[in-house]
C-alpha cells in the first residue's frame, strides 16, 4: 500500500463512518487541511497520525493494526522546527500530550537536555527564553503546555524509562541555581516506582556514541531530534536499531542509590 492508497483507504473509512472531516481532524488533534492532504495522498502520515485518525473514526483494534503496519512501511516523516514553531509550540506540546496519553511505554535518550517530562518550570523557561525569536507569550504558553503534559508521568499504568548522559547535568546552559532545582526534581523522580531514570557517567570506557536525542514510543515509533527538524521513524527495522541503542546506553548507566549519589554530588558542587 503506497501513500495514495493509504490516504484513500482512510478517507473511505471516514466516509463510511458518517463522520465529517472537521470532526475527525479535531479529535485527532490535527488541522483539517492536514487530514485532507493525508486523504488525498499529498502527505505521508506517520503511524501516530494514522493511529489518531483511526481512533477518531472508531475502527476496531484489528483494523487499526493493519493500517498502522501500512503507515510504518510508507516513509519516515521529517518536519522542520520552523514549521512546528509557526504552527505553535504549545500546540506541539498538546499533540505530544495526546500521544503520550495513549501509549504504555516511553523510552527517552537525551545527551543534551533534561527531557521535557522531567523539566522544572524554571528550567523549561530558561531553555525556551534563549531563543530571541520566541515572544514572552509563546514561552509562557509553551511552558504551561509542557507542565500539563507532565501529568502523564504519574500514571502508574505506564512505564517510563529515561537515559541521559552526565554532561546534561553539568552543561550550564541555565543559571546554576536553576540547575540545582532541576537536580532536586530528578532526585524526587527516582522515587516513582514506574519511572526508571538512569545517567551514563563520564567515567569509564564507552561502547557507543551519543549522537542525538530520541524518543521511543511503545517500541513502534521513534522521534529523532536533529538541528533542523523532528524526524518520525516507524519502519520496524529502523525502530529496532534505536531500541538496541537505548538498551546499550541503559546498561552502561547508573541507577538507584548510585544515581542519587551522583545527582546529589553535582548539586552540592553547584551550591558551593
């Protein structure tokens, strides 16, 4: 099934359900124009797009899985950050909130920043405020949307795995006292039984290179953060590469009491 055939099949399902395009788009948290482009084959949908459209239409789980497999085989989708920003960063956070509400396993590898779900309000604001092209209102709305997303972190029906590298904790891209508060937040997160937080220490030999950040959702889709774009990978063969990379770093990372000791030591260094 190619892109045009997939779009036509989704359109047929929607029309068969009797639901209007605007209503389906609204429930799927996407614009009506994006849904139109998907249905007409002008835009290759990601597996997440297809999942949300089918959920909005109300198809069976069996039918949904068949279409998701087709979507994963179509292509890898890249969206430039400038387009995401133009559409509204707070809207992107809302889209992530909906996606995360419907997943069971989230695995995040981050060699550059504290993951969004673990950020304090002060850290998130400091990171966003670095960008001169973002207005104060944009920063405020995006931080608020990101904090709203964090509610999913306390859903014990889900499993969260975070692996970050030690330089994330030492790279003072935010003021030292903001980082102190952020480290305290990470220490508190280690107490959540369904959250597995690990840090790859600087010391010791390494067997892989932390190229870039990526997020794995339910071992079915990977979001890769590059300098210019957000790339969504859904081909099972490619997803497996990221799962293996994540597991490799997780094995080299510290956790439990050793992790807390590392976080406290870095925090105390900053306080001194």
